[in-house]
């Protein structure tokens, strides 16, 4: 007796078509934005500006958009979803004339062009893009460890090698107090505790108050991409 194999047209079509999870138009638009932002930021702010968490997240997002690897964008989501909320809150408070933390004071600096400040509005829409991307690609459970290691490395570099809060620089646009490792006021270092201790406390606070809650939320809401496509052994 000969066995007859019946092919499901839907299965065949899915196998033939490329498995692209991110629309090509989104890839092109985001890449075009980065093609503008990177040289403009390099010219105005210098290379060290890309050590900020938010700018690092942009680069990770670019990698994920093209590779469709969920780990980079999962790391970016863990790292900046909560901090960007406070960026937006501070920005709108300043728009209304209230001083919250001064985190977004540079957005109201008349010495910076409107175009340059306009590029920084990505802080407002990047969190939504990250949520969309992890919805499409899944949430990689290694993201918390990966981002924490990267973020702590960036903090150590900023503390040891980059200008502190209050430093006098030849250009006021050059980055100082990167990732707030010297306090929340760029004009003056914090005086609550010894600076070395502050950096350690700051790094732990980010981990416990920003990264862990985001990781727990994303784990609960989204699937692990590593679990997709695993073979299920049929029952006999």
C-alpha cells in the first residue's frame, strides 16, 4: 500500500515566504533616522554621547530591526522603558514652567538649534517602538543580565574617564555627567555621600527600581522567542 502525502497549501506558502517579522518600511524609516542622527550627534556632541543609555538603546534597536534578533531590543527595553518615562515627565513639566529634575534642561537651551533638539524627541517615541518590537520578536530572558552588565560598564566608564558634573568644557554641548553618575544636576556633583559610594548606589538603584520591574513585566506579558519552534514529541 502506498502512502499518500497531502500538502497543506498554507504550510507550503508559509515555508516559501521569507519570515520577516518587522515591516521593511519601518526598517528603512528607522535606519534613515539613524543615518541623520549619528553624524549630527557626532558633530555636535562627540563620540562619548553614545555612551548614554538612551543612545546605546538606539544602536541596539538598529541591530534588532535588521537582524530580527530579540536580544538587543529586549536589552534596550529593560534598560530605558522606565527611565524614558521620567524623561518625558520632566520634559512636560519644563514645558509647563515647572522644574522637576533638570534632566531635560538641554531641550530648552537656545544655544542648541531646534533641529538638534528636535532629534532628541526620540526619547518620547522610542519606548513605544521598543514595546512594538518586543511584541513582534518576543522578549529574550537574557536581557536583564545583558543590559545590567552593559549599563554598569557604561557607568564605570563615565565615572572614571568622562567629565563630571560642573566641569568646564570648551563647548557647552559636550557631554558631562553621563548617565547621571555624578548626581542629577549637571552643574554640580551630588554631595549626599562620597562620590564612589554614590555611583555604586546609583547602579544598584537602577537595577532594582528600573531594570528588574521592567524585566518582570515583560516576562509576564510576552513569550520567550527561544521557546518558539521547539519540537513537541508526539504521544504514542
